[in-house]
C-alpha cells in the first residue's frame, strides 16, 4: 500500500514542478512511510511514497523502471494473483529483478497493453509512463477500493492518491456548491465529483491515456447487473449458490493472505468479520485478530461474540477497550487528516482500531462490502417489507402522526426504534428512487435548501438522477444492492476505511470485494439475500456450520459515536461559539444562521432525531473550511 502522484505538463518541462512534486510526495508519507522516490522526463513527473508489503527490499522500490529504461510505473495497492502471472512471464523468457507484484504489473502492460487490467485480482491506483512514446497511462481498480483524484487545466494534468497531495501543486480551491448540497444530505460526497470544482475522482474500473496532450478515458469493466428475467433463466439453486459462495470467498481470503510483513484480521463479532476470521485461520498457524470494545456504550459492544470466534479458531486475539474519552481524543486527528468534508462519525472508531492494530501488524483483513453485497442493512429489510407490504407495514404507515411526536434519537434502543419506524412510515409514501435517496441520507432537499443561501441548480438534479438510475421499483431488491455498491460502499465505507487505515500506515484488505464473488453474487435472486426477517440470508446459511451459534440471527449493531453527549458538553463551546457562531456564519456567506439556530434548538430538545448527524456534518464542513479558506 502506498501513495502516488504525478503530473503531465502540456506546455513546459515537468522539472519546473520538482518542488511541488516533492511536496506532494511528502503529503502522502502516512500512506507510505517506508520509502519514497520521484521520476522526471520531459513533460512527466511521477512520485511515490511506499508502504512495503510484497518484496520489502530496495529492488522493489518505486518509481520502478523496466530493464530497457522505457517504461516506469508507480503503483498503490496489491495484485494478489501476481505469482501466477510472474511464472508466465518467466516462461516467456522475461528476466525479472525483484519478487514484487509491481514489476509483474509493469511487464504485463508492456506485453499486453491496457487489457492487462482484466487480469488483476486486487485493488489499486497506478500510473505507467512510456518514455519513447511520451504516453501516460493511469488506471483505478474495478470497485474503487483505492482512491485517485485528478485535476486538469489548459497547462497540465495532475493526479494523486489524496486531495492534500493534489493541492500541493497550488491548484485553485473553488468550492463546488452542488457537491455541498449532496454532502449536507448524505454526509459524504459521491464520486465522480469532489468538494472542489475541477477536481474529480477517477471512476472505478476506468483508465486514462494522455497522448499528445489529449486525454482518452475508457471504462474497462463494471459490475454486471442482471434483470429478474435474466436471473431466473440462470436457474441457480440455493444449495448450488451456497457452495459457490463458499468456494469464491475461501479463494478470495486465501489470495489475500499473501504478505511479506505481519498480517491479521479485524474481528468485530459480527457475521462478516467472523467469516473472514474463520477462513483466514485455515491458512496461517496463529492468526492475529483485533477488536475494539466500548466500555461506555454497552449497547454497541460485541466483544463477547468476537471472543467466541477467537476461541473457536484459536486466534491470537487482542481487544482494545475504549471509553468515550478515547474516541474524543482522536477527534481532531481525524478532522485534521480529512481532505474533503466526510462526516461518517464511525471513522473515529476505525481510526482507533487501525492505530492500535498497526502496533502489531501491517496488513489487516476486514469484512467490508458484505452488507452492500448481500443486503445487511436495516434499510434492506425495510425495503423488502414495503415491496411486500401486509397489515403490519400498513399499520406502521398509518401511525406516522404518532411517530412524528414521539422522541427520536440514535442514543437509546427505544428512541432509535421510534426513529426507524418514523423513517419507514415516511418511506412507504415515496416512489422507490426517492425512498432510497431518503434512506441514504440525513436531510431532505427542502431542509438543505433552507440551510444554504445558494439555491439548488440543474447540475444537482442531474447528479442525483445519475446516482439513482438503477432504482426503478420494477426489478427485485438487487437494484437497491447494486446502487449501494456504487453510492454507499464506494463513497462512504471504502473512503472511511482507506482514509483511517492509511492515516495509520495500515493496509486493509477486503475479501468480500473480490470481483469474482461480486459478479457471481449479482447473478443470484435477491430473495436468496434479503427477506422480511433476515438480511445476508444466504451468507449466514453458507457459513452457519463453521461459526458459533450465537453469532447468527441477532440484530445488526453497527456503532454510534456519542456525538449528542459531546455536543451538549465537551464540544458545546467549540461548536456554537466558534464553528457555528453568528458572526462566522454571516461572514462566511454560505449558510442561513436562522436555520442553524433551529437545528441547535432541536439538538437540545428531547426529540433530536437525525439532527445530531446533521450538526456533525456542519461541524466537519466548518472545520474543513477554516483549514482551507482561512
């Protein structure tokens, strides 16, 4: 795992950007603390910051140039099936000077061109420069597990693993108000856009080629989506599907065990990480596993389940017991590392888990992706119930006036249940695409419209319709899972894990996102995954015999950071006297202070609802805005 950056200049020599390239590489040091290097040739400069995982010797250092001196690569990620292709290259008579996956990638490109991307099982962002043709090739993995930001103007094209590295080139920082609209609803910014105008995120499964100052973009793969009719024709039985899922996930885990540095696994106690732990323990003598426990939040503490799995598979298990004070202690570290507004508060817990895990290992396996792939969120079961509504569902909808007045909050079991019933009742009266959008966010368009001084434009609605293009209400639940893979997974979950793990120089691998498993799972009927009672049905049934019984068929816990407590105590002065005070808001000219005052009153009422998440979104944005604009 590493950080990469580079520039292609259209009208001058790239050496004039030497200092800026070096500054960009330094900005990526946490992603790659072990080594760094730069490369310059005519119009191109490349920079790399390395976290050594495969072949930790200097022979694998980057930028890496082939023996002819013509091709140079920088690579962030892992190519898990590289050994197979390395052997094939050796049989062809190609001499390799390292044991690295990076060198194999480079020679696959040299011998096969852009089609080599289809052979990669892994995650990555990479750039390859052909000195003879002066062509720059840039690509990102199929699912967008690894990030890549890009910028272009009349004089140059720049890319980097993180925004902070891109900004080291002194490019304009103009706020994108359409992105801000989206952020204030979702608490993150969907790709391909960023918080800045003219800075984009390269789409997953896409590559760029820069030839003679012209940029060609091409999608080389995407997740297949099958209609209900097409799935029915496949006629895959439930038992056959279970067997195939076991085989594909087992192979995925085995591939992801390759490492020349210490490796472990996150073990939360949920089904997903427990399955990964069970499979990974087959391929190592003593697997290191790591959990965090929540001393002050017993509702969310799952360490007893993690301990049960660790005991069954005799892992070397470590629990990091956390208090709310521990979470609070990393709050400003997380805010400082964040390059664009990102307000998923569970990033605090991921940061702490990564920080402690890094003391023991350099690589950790995780269960990320299973919820989006197999339907593990509460909203998935809620959607199923609405599409198959009976007496209970209609009663919940009719009782909406009651849910409107009862206390709603994420901070207790009862008030959170009322909050969920309220959202369910609201959703029943909306078209499928609007219901999905509402359940992905924390604020309505009307609420955001009131909050911002600048009103919504056509660009916002175009982006929204693009994000919702797969939601019709006419297909099965697979259309919702497919949308989650592109919206929630790509822009929230993967961003959170990449950002917080890389802030601590830890590589996190996601076996559930092996493209073979992803593609196969979308060929299955949605009723194999979600029904009225259970999410991830086939996943649980597939692995039921290898995990402790108590792991199964219990409510999904997730985790809530105690934001409401902080807002009312520790952070009260910082938020309301500094970040959201009247003079600052009015001088800033972005928000309506009267609307912020209404949010504050609701926050301190006995019915805060989702106001806590909305205030957190504002806090993250204001902190970010002060960092970049003051």
